[in-house]
């Protein structure tokens, strides 16, 4: 088995370029490792499945490396080996400038490289240090960049279109996009949020990319400590609560229409794309009612029951007629009676940080031309 890794292969050590150039990555770790944490632009095609990895790990601890290698050779039959090589080859054909990695950049990476070279003649590079080194690098860079960067925060009431303004700028980071969540009680998408590790990895990569915009502040949307299940790094939280705020001011009618668009039209379309036309509305209905249930305590029993009845009636009309305006009543109540009092309280504690207030177009102009 040792003869499988006797060749010299290219090794990637420049992790900065690897991440900032969105290099396609082939992750040969087991699926369970990949699910716990990985990187963007990564495809998981494991050398060992979860069970094989577990068995070999136990063998390594109890009997040593040589015994583990022999067990691996028995578990990876010629047929299984060929299936893996075929899948890797398909990835390489689509991503000739990519690289592969395992957990530490050791045995699994080298075996994968060797098998690929023997069958295809391609000396595909591996990342030195593997996932562990890449993850450590991103943690270190994130801490450094958050400390050195300056931020400016876009604030505004729910429904004021903060994300739409944010996306007008190349020097922004969309935290809600990275978290796959709109950041409110009704902000979940049909697809799941990333793991905390993946959220942190993606954030670190975005910070690395924004480092090239030297001298310009990074524009962020005003967020709490959590975006759904994703937690902002503590050092970023601390930096954000000291950063200047640019406040968007929008009429209540505009906010209502934008919220109906997000809660009733966009969210339903999202569920239909994932679950299909027939099941999409059923999943959407369940999610809306679940979201309302999550804020039941804050609403209080009487107000919750009133809103729940309004939501249920709106869903019936929406499903029968396709008219999303049926949601106007409960969405308006949610904005005025739930979100606005919370926002007014939060804003009262940070008024000294508000450096500009205006309509969306005015805020965009201010952010474009204000000095850093």
C-alpha cells in the first residue's frame, strides 16, 4: 500500500489566492466530516465512506498505521476504487485548475493523488495541511481583518429595503446572504442555513476579498448577534456596535408592500422551487405559521390568536386566488405592533452613531460619495 504514495505531487501553499480566486476544491474526506464544515466551491467525493473511516480509525488507534493501511486496502476493493477514480476524474475535467484536500493533507490526499495520476496521468495538486490548515488560516485572517477594517452600517425599520441598498456596493458583505436567512422572525428560506463553521469560513473569505479595497469601509446591514441559527463572531459584533450608522427612512406603505413581496411572494416562490408547485404551498403555509408561533410569547396570547386567525384566512385566500395582497392585514400589524416597537427601543440606544438619514436613493448617494 505504501507504494501508492511514492510519487511527488504538486502542493498548494498559497491559501490566500486559493480562497480569493474561488478555486474549485475536491474534498476527499468522509461525508460526515464534510457536513461538519467545508468551504465554498467545494465538492465532496470521499476516499472513504463514514463507516470505512470509522473502522480504519479504530484500527489505527489499536494496531497502528500499517494495520490501518492493510484494512483500507481490503475495504477499498478494485471496484470501489474505480468508482472513486471515475468520480474524481469527472471533477477534474470540469475543474482542471482546482485542488484536492483531506483533513490534514496526508495519507488520504496522497492516495487520491496517486490513483488519479495512475489512471489519468494528471498530477492534481493537494492543499498542504488540508482542511485543518485551511480552517486555521481563515480563523486567523478573520480575526486580523475584523480588527483592522472599518465598517459602516445600513440601518432602517423592517421592510425598508436595507438588503437592496446593500447590494448596490462592491465594498459590502451580505451577512444575511452568507447565513441564508433574511434576519427576522420570518426570514428563513426553504433551504437550510449553513453550519456555523461554514458561515464563519464564508465570512472570512469575503473579508479577504474586501481587503483589496484598501481605504474603503466595508458596508454591512444592521444585524443582531444572530442571523437565524448563525452567530456573528464576537469580535465582529463588538466592532459593529461602535460603527457609524446610515439610516434608511421609508414610508409605511412602501414597507408594507416590500414585506408582502418578501413574506408572501418571494417566500412562496422559494418553497415552490424547492418542493414543486403542489407541495410548495403546503410547506410555505407550515413555515409561516411556525414562524408566527416562535414569537407567540412576545406577542402575548390575545394578539397572537388574532394574528394567527388573520394569517390563516390570508393563506386560504392566497391559495385559492393567488392574491398575495390578502396578507396585508397581518403583515401591517406585525410591522406596526411587533417590529417597530422593538426597533424604536434598539435605535434609542444608538442614535449617537447615526451619521446620515434619508430615503433609499439618498442613502445610496451618501455611501457612494462620503469619505471613508
